[in-house]
C-alpha cells in the first residue's frame, strides 16, 4: 500500500493526455484503492474479530497527524481523526491517542559505567510499572484486539549521553543501556498488548507510517488471505498446515540465571483460513499469535539451558508439538533454519538427516520415527549460501529468479527471489561499469527436503517453500525465509534480554 500511496502523491496528467482521460485514469486508480482498503478491512475482520483498537502514543503532534492520515489511507477512514469508525464489513476501528511523556525518557541507569543484570532488571521493572500505571485506567474501556503504536527515538539517540561541558568542547559517554524500548515493550506485553515502534525523525515519515501501521496489523495476527497452497496428492479441500520452528537464544549475559538459555517457538498457519497461532514450552496448547507474543516472556519456560539436558528437552518439545491433535496425521510442512536449530536437533545436520523418518534421540543413538502426512523442509540462507551466482558460468547472467534444482542432489533446491521493487537498475547492469551504484542481488535460499511422504514430489514441495517467501502483510518483496519462519523470528522481540544493548532493527 505504501507503493500505491507514493504513486498517488505523484499523480499528474501524462504528456498530451486530455483532462477527460486523466480523470478517467484517476477514477480507476481510486476505485482500485477502495478495493484494496475493503480487502484489508475484511482481512482484519476475519483474522481478529469485530473490534480493533489502535492506541497511538506520540512525541510530535505533526507526526500524529501523519499517522492518522496513514490509518485513513490504509483502511479508508472517513476522517483522519481519533474516535470510533465502523465499516460495512462488520468491523469497527477505534483510535485513541496519548502523549509519550515520561515513558520516552532514558532508563534510570548511570551513564558512567555499564550496569549489571540486577541494576538493569530494576530499571526495566520501574519503567514497566510506569507503563502499567498509565494504562490501568483506560484499559477497561478498550475494545477488541489492541495494538500499541508507539513513537520513540531509535537506538542511535540513546547511544551517547552528553557530559557536562568542559570549555567549548562537547564530551559524551557511550551508554546505550539507557534505551527504554525493550522495557516499554515488556510493560505493554504484561498488560496483554502487542506494540510497534516508529521513530520520529524519519524522512518520508508518512510513507514510513503506512508500513509501520500495516506491520502492527501483522503482529496482531492479520493476514490478507489464506496461502491456499496445494499438494497434488492431497485433496484440495483438505487444509495444509505450515509450521515454522525457531530457537530464541539467550546468552549467559542476556539470560535471567546467568546461563545460556534456549526457548523454542513454533508458529502455525493454515492454508484455508487466516489463522495464525503459536506454541512454546510453558503452555500446552496452540494460542493466537498475538496472545503468544504477549505471553512468551512471562509464561515461557526459561529454565531450558543450552546443555545436553536442555537440548533433549527441546527435542521432546518438538516431538510433542508434532503429535498434537492440530498436526498429527494431518498434512503439515515443517520449516527449520539449519543455522538456528541443527546444534540442538542433530537429525537436521547433513550427515544425520534421513528420509526413513525423524529422530529426536541423541546423535549417536538415532531412532527413526515415520510420521504420516508430515514433511520437513530445512532452510539455509544468509551467510550459509552463495552471494554471487549465475545460471551459466560462461554466459552473461542478469537478474535470476525462480526455483532451481541442485544437479548433485535431487532433494536440494535453490530459491532466488525477485529483485526488490525499490531497486531501479537495468537487467544488464554491472558493478564493474558503475562501482558506486547501490545494488542488491536477491539472496539464495537453499531448500532441502529432509523428510517427505512416499508419493510426494520434491520439486512441488520446493516450489511451495519458494512461494512461501511472499505473502506477508507489510512486504511486497521476497523474504529471506518462508513467512511462517519470519513470524516465528519476530517472537524473539518479546523475550527480555537483560544485557542486550543492540536491536536488529530500529523500528519493530
């Protein structure tokens, strides 16, 4: 939708276009926009229910106006203002507004020396209490699903603290631990609210706000439509589950007990519905994705250490989940990232993976278990795949996209996404000719069909994995991994890391 809005803002008659033709073209564009808005409203209604509340927390009033306009643009509100807005799809969107005020101040930690875990925990709990006090009164009046949309300076703002002036030269302390974002997020999640942050000093703030708002909807579990994936050997009316497995890693510095900890999470999507759910150790049943985000920090089992016993517990958890009523004996595709899980689940390692069945035992004592209707796809991406590639080693290669076979192994494929829509360069562009030109080559995702059913077509499974890199609400481009793994990865944002001063993204 951001791309459409940029196009609308730059809308003007073409050269030699008559006024009548221009108005006709403009009407068609607005009709298409209205259709997209109605589709998003219907997706919200089917994903989360009749009531949606967006609670906007702002620093700058001019940015508040732009964020209200962003919601108006995305959902087709009659006016860009707070209040209750009802739509024919049976959806009511409630917008309330608060000033960030003291919540945006640095955590109560000295900039002169790096605090220890106890000092950090005390400062974080203090900010969480401040959040709880501010939401206590209005909380009971909020309707339906609630999403917090919070304006906060990014990590660069919190990195340095200015010392007292010495002459005319400014001096600073390096003190990134004062960043309050994690504490604010944990405070809202304790109250049952998911949150999305946006920085106030962003260029193109309005367009950024559109993407940020849509990503908040994703966190709430909104999907535009079911994936509708199909397998040729499965009846078209039979739902197919896509499940993403990921480990959240707490190091000895970021864990609560001073030991490395692992928290496995699994996210599930259904091919025929907009359902997105999740499960983790500490709960015994699948719960809605947004609820899982708000519960994982308090209800997740934080006692799983990164040792042999802890790894065995994780494998037991994976086996337990695959045998829950929602998955057992039902068409299911399980995605795993090799670099994230193979040290714990050794069956996924190159020398251990076996088509006879899954093994949840230790590496030296593999016991293979055939699991009807289950498929396991191992993913490798990022630093584990090639940065440079071409279809032919002798001929000139342009931008390559699609699914490709590995000539050395009939269970291994390569998925290459399309170039990002923002990359405006010709297909025959070369860095040799223009070394200063910004250029992004779509990354390779390696797909290994680790386990499948007897009559499955490996290429068909690889094609599904390739297409699953698209279909996330806020992204038009290909993801680095299948969407269900992308959702699983986002759950790490809601697990408190006590000594972690660095976020992967400034807005999340």
